[in-house]
C-alpha cells in the first residue's frame, strides 16, 4: 500500500519489475487541453517569455523556468518562489494546466508548483506551439511587479528531501531506495558535470530520457518498490525528473532537489564509482631536455659563453701579432 493518499500504483510483476499505471488526482499528465479534469484551469506557459507574450492559450500566465532560477541555475529561495507565483496571479487554490514545448522545462515548472503547494497541477504532454496553430489563442500575461493575490499554497514538505536529511537516512539500517535520472555515462562517472563524478551510494540508474519515451508509449517499467528518493544533475533536472515519475508514471517519488551537483560538492559525503577530472599538464611546469640530457636554456647560455671566450682569445692573439 502506498504511503501517499493521492496515488494508487497498479503493480504487475514482470521479471522482477513493476509496470506502473498512473492513478492520480491532483498531479497528472494529460494529452489534450480540453480534458474535463482541467475545466476552468489556469494555463501556465513555460516557453520563453517572448514566445508566450506573443501567443499562447487564452488566459495563460507566462512562467518560464528562469523565473525560479538564480546564477548557475541554482534554485531560488522559497520566499522568492512564492513571491513569483503571487506576482503571476496565482493563489495556490487553482487548478493549473502547465504547458510548453520542451518537456524538461515544462516538468520543472509543474513540479515546482506542486511542491510549493499548488492545489492541483495538470501537465499537458502535447507540445504547445503546434497546438496553437489549430486552437484559439491570445497573448500570454507575464508576471507583474507585485503579488496579487498573495500565494497561499501549503508546501508539500514531505516530498522534499534535504542533503543533511538524506545523508543521515543513508546511514540508517533501512536507507531509502534511490533513483538516479542522469545518463549512464554520468552515473558511472565517465561524464563529469560537477566537482566529481559517480553516484549516490546504492542509487540505481533510471535515465530520464529513456523513461520519458516509456511514459509516452504507456509502457513503464519501474523497480519493485513502493517509493523512492529521486535526483538528477541539479535542481532543474531533479524536479523535472520528479514530475516525470510522479505525474507521468504514477510512482510515489520524493525528490532531493539539490541533485548530484550539490552532493558532489561536499567532498565528505560518500560516493559510489567516484571519479575526478584529469588535471591538465602545465607547459611551464618542466623544461624540455635535449638529447645530451642538458636543458635547452642551459645549452643556449653555454653557447653564448663559449662564443665570448673564443672572441676574447682571438682578439688577444691578433693584438700580439700586430705588436
């Protein structure tokens, strides 16, 4: 039985894996905006701001991922996130329909809304721009400078796992099941996008790109566990991965939003398959040696010195002959 009251996971045992069928009520994927579950929903357009303002679904609010990210794609503080949502005209009580062209951008914003406490979040899987060619449209509305109304959603803190909490849990007799949404090259440390490569201790690879294809084909195979803590490279990817699993696959997932970048930066934390970048060799760190075993610079100095001695000796003998 799932620990989350809003999810039911239909498990069919197939070769040690579980095929999950989503049964969601307040966080789910849908394929068309006319679905009766999103009647009167507020549309959130996650495309670039200029595209949204030019043309979107009627009543759409323009909320690209950049509104929630700081330098180096670090997640903004919760206070700033709530301010942005209020400035976009959201109170937290609405049903929102999150749409866009890029699935990772779309899922990041959808997951952030759900974690922030939005009452009901639906995710439109069809790309938005082609849909606008055959649907009624209107200019999208960017967020304002002031909150109107004040966002009142209650954060779903139980779905967020912080670094210190996860580090303690991994040392317990029953550590949480971990799913890594990065590529297998990143998982095994062959590709390094942080201070070091590898993966969290005991984490199992389930790349986001492959899982997205399975969800689209309604053929999702998940580990035979009831829940897991999930992460990817950073907050942007980790929250998008959380949305794909929870809303798309109907899996009871919690998210470590810091992701691999946050974990890898703290070198005292344990890592499996740990790797580091090779340090480039500095050209000035050594002096080339000639075949005779003497540095080139020394040879040059010796040659100059020998020339000066030869000139002095020649001048001496020429002087004596003239005398």
